[in-house]
C-alpha cells in the first residue's frame, strides 16, 4: 500500500485525503472559484494546512454534459497553475485530473506527481504508455462513454461485476505498459444512476481483491444531494456520512472538496479500527 511519488514513498495503509482544486469555470460545485492564481494558492494552502496528502488539480470539467474543451485550452488553464503551486509548496503532491496523454506529460514535467484519468486510458490510447514511461502513479477510474455522453451508458447486468471485469482488463493493460503504482476509482456518478452508485458503494470492499489502493470520489455528488433533496452546497453532512461507509469498505483515499471534514472522518475511522 505504498506508492512512489517523485521519489517519495507514500504509505496508504492508513487512509488519506485528496483535496480538490478545480480550475474550470463550470464544475458542478465550485466552478469558477479558483481560476485566478491567487485564489488557487490560498485554497491550496488551506487544504494542505487541513491535512490533505494530495491536491487534485483539474482543468477539464467532467460533470455530466460538460462542454468539451480543446487540449490547448486545458493546458492553458492547468500548466501555469501547476508550476506556481510547485514553486509555492515545494513538497506538494499534485494529482492532475486529465485523460489526455500530452497534458499528463507536460504536467509531470512541470512538477506534478500523479495522473488521475477518468477514462483509464480509453479516451487516449497513448496515456498508459506515457504514464509508464514517466514512472508516475496512475489513478484509473471506471467510466463509460465521455462526460458528454455517459448518462446514456447506465445499462448493466450487474454493476459491481461489470466494474470488477473492467478493472481486470485495465489493470492487465497498465501492467503491460510497466505502470507500477496503480489506484482504482470506481467512478461514482460516471455512467451510473443513483441506485447503481449506492449498490457499488455497498459492494466496494469487493474491489480489495485487486490488492490495490481504492480512491473514492463522493464529495457533494448528485447521489447525495438528490437523495436528500438538497443542493450541492448543502451536501457536506451527507458526504461525510458516505465517506465513513467508504472507509469501512476499504477506501484508502478520499477525494474531497472539504478537506478538514474528510480528515476528521479519517481520524475517527482510525480510532474505530
């Protein structure tokens, strides 16, 4: 349960938190909040102070139906911020949320430590080769289609079995490309309806059969706020409740907007163990 990030071994036997830094104007919860460099630096400092082990930086909105942007636009939003974050916080472990191999390469060369790919290499056939050559840890997520089309790909015979089969294939392919450090993300909200999301969360422990760290991204998602009849801004309490369920089912990384509350959840979980 260790991964090599920029030559530093990070122990994931105890769960950790990945703070979210969205550089997009249209993300479902905090779109447009951190496109400005000063605001991005302040928010990153806050998340690190609150106990985030990783900062996940994304410049392409992957919410359902989000607008597609060019590779050039994604790089323009992302790379200058990555460079400045590394300058401001020399020990920072940046995860870059991208499915494009060229963006991943430039991000790692600019000081990022991990690649977080919502498509597990399906949207860019060069991604796994690039990640393997870079020697970076690779977060692979389960998704069907694209952010623009995924809502039409929610038909499964058995959501849990299908996700496990998907990871069996993607893990095998990543090993062929000599990717050593893998993290699995079941992709809550990506090509899954609300009932499927909850079924997958209930069965999350079955992913432990891969003997790889599991990352869970539940923070303020529609499976929470639609079930509770609230807005994303009112979904923190629901997020924390499901974070504990995820930890009890084997999650090693909580990807969260609200780092302080997620870290508190991890601390309480550690006492229960």
